[in-house]
C-alpha cells in the first residue's frame, strides 16, 4: 500500500496533467488557478486509500479522486462568492481575481469536469459511482443552504446543526470513502461501512473545528480565534450555551453591537462557566468512536487499516 504522502504525490501529478481548453480563457483559467492552490488533498487521498483496501491498483480510483477534488474546489469557489471571502489558502479568491460572474460560470464547468472524470470508471460500477456521487453532491448543496438559512433563524436546535454539518461537511468524506471502495471492488457492506466511517469522522472534524475556533492556538490552527463568536455563528458551542444560559446571559451570545475583543472575552467566560468545551469534546468523541467502530468492522486485514487510524490521529490532533 502507498502512504498518504505518496498518494498526494500521485494526485498532484495527475492534477497538473489535466488538460482544460484554452478558450475562453476567463472560463478555464480560474479552474486551473483554484486547482493549483494545493492543500492537503485529504478527500481524494481518502478515495485512493479506500480503494487500496480492496485492490493493489489504486490508479483504478484516480479518476474518481480527481472528480472529488474538482467538486470540492467547485464548492470552495461558490462558497467564497457567498461569503464574500477575499482569500483562499492565502491567495486571492477566484471571484476577486476574475469577477463574480466568471467565478460562477467556472464553478459550473467544474461540476461538469467532475462528471467527465467519473465517466471514465469501469462500466460495471459506473451507475453505483454516479448514484453515490450525485447523492453526495446534492447533500453538500443542501447543507450549504441550511447553513445560510440558519443565519436568519433564532430557533436552530443542536439536532438541526448536527444535520447541517453532516450534509455540508461530512457527506463528502463519506462519499469519497464509499466511491473509493466501490471502484476498488468492495462489497456493499464494506462500502457502506466506509461511508459511515467518513461521515462520522467528518462530523467529529467539524465539531473539533468549532472548539478550536475558540480554544485553539491561532498559529497552529491558522485561523483567527473567536471568529465564530464575532459573527454570531450558530455552532455547537453557541447553541449549547443558549440552551443552558440564564437571564441576560444569552444577550452576549447574540448581540450585534459590540467591541470584538470584549465580546470574545464575555462569550468565552460563558463557555467556561457552563463547561461547553468539555460538552463539545464529549459530543465530538462520540462521533469519532462511531467512525472508528465502522473501521474496525470492515472485513479486511487489520494491518490494512493502520494508515486510516494514523490519518484519523493526524486529522483530530490539530491542536489537542
């Protein structure tokens, strides 16, 4: 089996070798740009890792991995437009560089490119691959829609929040794992177990993201601490505190007129008072346990699962 780093190298080489049309340049140059910005390529790496559990030829899943990476970057282009974000991975975002209309069209073409990659898989698994990908892609869009709707609502429940992050973040990890398994030749049971592994890992990852936004080391985490607090984002921590807070305490959570430093301080004190970090960590650990149980239940040799356990450890120990 290849190591994750070796799989990253295979992916980077394949991405560089993708040939996009030259004209219209303002349609295809943004795609080359966003695909070249790099990142850890976790999702496509997980496609190839899943495939290697069942086949010695991970290249069988390379087109699926490219489809997942192209789709993921498509969502980033459109998310940046919706968030009016100026930077992505430290570089100017596509809509800032080429304009919103060009960015929308380039994103649309990236969805087409994803399907073009998928169409290259073996005909024996093509329908299952397309069905899984389409369900995954639709779920991500549903999650983004819910996230936007939550910004306008004051009655979001923790259950609704978990469902939103399941769709927006976790189903793509689950879908990537299942797609790799299917192309690698897994049976339905093992493919479904890998989906559950990826989905529960994705939920745990997002809950950890919520925690690190408040309690993380900004140098290690790479984000402003307290950003979710400043934007009144309805994270698990925010919603759990609302459920436990008394009297005027909730006002500091939802206020819109505030000094940023003061608000972060006040809300963090509330989180500490109600031990929200500990409650969020316990919730996160529940989903991580579910993920690892699905991995344990896979009908493959235990030594083949070692790299997955190491990857989970790397993902979940960003600042712990």
